């Protein structure tokens, strides 16, 4: 009986050991941090072409393309210490696919040092420092971005966030195309933005590889702090409205949850 009770206590102790209680000696080594971008529209899953969504401006949208660049990942631990991921490897494309494009909704950060991380920071687009390094430095990523229609001419640079489809000003209105291409323009207009998100503890160790699920709400492009009505201009590639949408883009992202693989 005594052995049985001890066994039960041992099992209970094992189950109770949550990731934030990992003993210090287990917080060693490095591991991969995976980031999944769960793209949606308001509270619905984003489905290309087939679903009609109503935005907060009362317009109805179908989405045929949703593609964007995320970059310059930083993980911040409980003490505020930052792990800055290798800049040369820190540019990624997220895409819902469609039109011959491969769907890409995940990022893997390899070689993250052990720690208990409570914030994640990243950029939307490509920063000026990187752009100014020239095409040769970025050739592989530039080629990939071209395949996803996320480039202008080299002098103009990248498209950071693309949302395209059809819209109706009201439920019975005629469908019309819309096109949002939000980007810097060379070095003259800088619409690169950075976001910092709080999250449940993401514990990294040699035995713990967390996956961070980021919820992405494409509706925020039009319905964030700045309200953008497509009926007032459905092709936006520059000017004040592009700047306002770039600000809105920061509101698209929230960490939904974190889970761990390979611990204990």
C-alpha cells in the first residue's frame, strides 16, 4: 500500500510539473521555436475565393490573396533579456497560397538558447537597413518574394502585405475588385513596422521545443484604428491610406496560445 501511495504521488508530481516550473538544470542547450500564423478574417478562418466576409465598415469581401513578409524575430525572456535571431536568416514569407503559390504559414527559428520567453517581437516587411545592403545580399529571398508577387522593381523594393479580391459596398451591390499592396518605396517611403506581442511562457531547452500560435486578423487592415472604405478607393499602393493601413497592420497579430513538444 505504501508503495502504491508513493507511486501515485510520483505520477501526480510528474503531471503537476508545468513548463514554468522546469528546474534550472533542465534549462540548458538550444532548440527550435516554431511559429504558426493562423490567418483569419475577424473570427472566421480565412478561405481564399470561397467565403464572403463582412468587415467593420459594412462592406463584403472575398479574399483571393493574402501574403505578407515577417522578419527580424526577437524573443524576450522574463527578465527582459532579448535573443535576436540571426538577421541573415530572419526574413520569411507567409502566404495563404492560391494562384499557383505554395501555402506557407509557419516559421522555424533554429538554435534558440534555453530560456523562458514571454514576448515575441518581429517586423512586418523588410527594414531599410536590409534593403540598403543591396540586391546581391538578398538574392535568394528576393527570388522567393518574386514567386509570391511580393516585389516591385528592385529600386522600389518589396511589397510587405498584399490583400486582394472582390468587394461589395453593400450586400446587393455589384462586385468590384480591390487591391491593397502595402510597402515601402525604395528609401523614400518607409512603411516597415514592428510589433511586440505578449504570450504565455514559451520554454526552450534541449528537451523543450515550443510552438507559438499567432492569430492573424486580415480585417484589421481595413478596420483597425484607421477605418478604410474600399468604396472610396479600392486600389491602395501608396499615399496616406497606405500609411494608415501600415499602422493598422500592427493590430492584425495576437498570440493565441503556446504549446510545447518534446519536454519531460
